[in-house]
C-alpha cells in the first residue's frame, strides 16, 4: 500500500515536469511558427510568450473554482490533459492554414496562446492540490515546482535541438501532443477509476504518433501555396526553415520565408559584393597571396566569386547554419550555381555565430567580406554593431579591405547610413556604393580601406555583369537615397542601443 502511494506521488510529480516541458515547448513552437509566417520575430515571440503566460494566470485563477475532493481534482486534471493533447497538435496547423488563406494570423496566434495557456495554467494548481491531500502543502508545492522548473528546462532545449530539426514544426506539435495523452494512460494504470479515460488517452497517442507524417504532408502542401514556383527541397534546421524552389531556370532559396537569391540575377549582387573589394586589393598587392575571411555566405555564391581571383590562397568561411552549407555543398542545382565552390582545396568552413567566432580568430586577413541577413530583428543587429566592426578591424592586415552588404539605400536609407556611420565611428572611412538587383531593387554595400580609390579600375576575371568601366559608377549614389554621414538624427548601432532595427523596418518597404 505504501509503495503504491509512493508510485502515485512520483507519477503526479512526473506529470508536473511533463506539463511544464510541453507548455514551454508549445510556446516556442508558436513563436517560431508565427515568426516564420509573418517575419516579425520580436512581436511573434512577444505574443506567444506573453499571451501564454497571461493565459496561464487565467487558468490558475479558474482552478480555484474546482471542487477540492481528490476524485474530482484527478478527473478534471485528466480532462485538461485530454484537451491539451489535440489542442497542441491542431492549433499550429490551424495557424499555418490561416496564413495560407490570407487570414488574420495575429488573431489566430492570440487565440492559440489563450487556449493552450489557459489549459496549461490549470495543470500545476491541480497537481499541487492533489499532492497536498497526501502530504503537507510545503512539501507538495516544493516537489511540484522543482519538477516544473526541470520540465521547463528540458522542454526549452528539446524543442530547438531535437523536435524542430527532426520532425519539423507541425510534426513537433504532434510529438508534443503525445506526452499529455500518454500521461493519462500512465495515470489510468495507478487509479482504477480512470481506466476508461486511459483508453481515450491511448487512442489519442496512437493517432498523434501515426499523424506525424500526415501533418507534415499537409504542412508541406500549405507551405507550397506560399511560393510562386514548385518547392523542390524543404528542410528545418535548428535556426531556420530552408526552402528551395525552381521554375524553369529560376532557382530560389528562401530562409524563413524570405528570399535570399534568385539565379536569374544573384550574380549582380554577389559580383558587386566581392569584386570592388578584391579589385582594390589587386591594385595594391597584385602578386602577393591573399587570405580571405567570409562571414555568412553559406550558399556559396560569394565564395564562387572570391575563388575567381588567382591570388586567393586561403578562404575561411564562417556561417551559423550547417544546414545551409550542407545544402550548398550537396544539392546538384546549388552546386552547379555556386560552381561547386566548397570543393576547392583553398576553402575552410567553420560553423558558429560570426559575432562570437571572429573574437576567437588569431589570424589576420587581406579582405573580410560580410554577407549577413538584413538587420530587421534585434538578434541580427549585433552583426552590424560597432563592437563587431572593431573586431573586424583588428583582424584586417595593413592595407586590407572590408565590405559588408548594407540593405537597400532606397527602401531603408537610414539603415544604409547607420551602417556607414557605425563603421566611421571606429576610425575607418566608409565608401558606400550600390547596384540594382531586379529581385530586390536597389541594394547597397559599404566598403572600407586605407587605400585611395584607383583612378583606373581593373577587373581581370570573368564576370557576367560587372566590368572595369561599370565598377567606378557603383560609387555614385543618386540624390534620392538621402545618404548623409553627418545626419545627426541617425544613431550609431551598438549592442546596447540597436538602432538599426527600427531603421531597417522602414515603411518604405511596403512600396516594393
């Protein structure tokens, strides 16, 4: 009898860990899914996390109206678990479908967080009251909270490291839903009055397990409606969603639903990113071997352009997401587009956050080329910060060249100027230039070097767009870009004040 009582106690404590882990994983899933669909990461996670916590408070308050006798509490807890299981599996699918039909995604996200959060808020108070009937409140509360926090840790790590990469977003939702259903099955083995509910939990668990491939298939069909061309490859990495589409000769890569390049015009962007800097380097040290550092650029397109220069002796490429590089290394269409650049013996690849990785480098480089995502989210702003530029300057050889992509000088002119002003704040002279890429419109770059610009440019390599005659014209900025390094209203971008995020999210983007 005593052993049976201990078993029931441990199962209830284990239920607290499961409840917390599933709740936190669901929060992360909703935030990740909303961010993927609508792009506003800060707002997506703000609604998913804040709304979930507020709803949990509502659920906790509602628990006080449930009768205190043990059988009633246990039955209500089981009903809550049986409600959470299908809600966890189906609400993310509903959010996906809402976006696919151009519905009110933000409203759907709010409703999803309210439903799941309210149900989750009932769990811990019910478990605490159940345990309180067998031990004093102090011990019951301490045990539940200890397992609650442990479950939260496990859920927060399992979601990005295991569930998302292995199962995708909708498959992860079904996997999370398995756990409360199985918890009902476990409780039914210890409490005879719950046997009939145990069968329901078992059926639901079987449906969710079998449904993982089905919901992923449905999700893929819904995802395909978001693109104008057939999807040929899709993959969920720990960091982002990778989608590759192809229509005739137009191959496009999307990361989290944002276009990275189109093979119809990507060469204009990548030639403009790489060759002005290396042409300057060639005018200063034409015969010396070069060491190049590429930050980002995991698709291999910029690498393809760098390797055209025979002076290049070594290239170190640092990218956050191994999945992007792996796709660029092995997908036949991407390998053909990037010229199988990663197979070149001069190339070395490291994975990690460039902001952190560059601080661990001990070598200096003749050219550093940054091809980062646009700074439209706070976590990306550090890649355009004064701190990073200070580290980049430290790793440049004397007379070396640094260039970074700098967003659109027309649609985000303040962000463009902010990047130049931030570079200037560490004592470097920014040289802004631009090129038109049909897929993106006018696009800007900031180059810096201690060398004067040459009177005559040379470009002794094969290119599709850029020529020695066109190259100096890139540095002529139209007046309507509004570039003004002395504009006192534009702040320097720092880690403490990531001003560039607001500048990047300019309303002018709605014109394009």
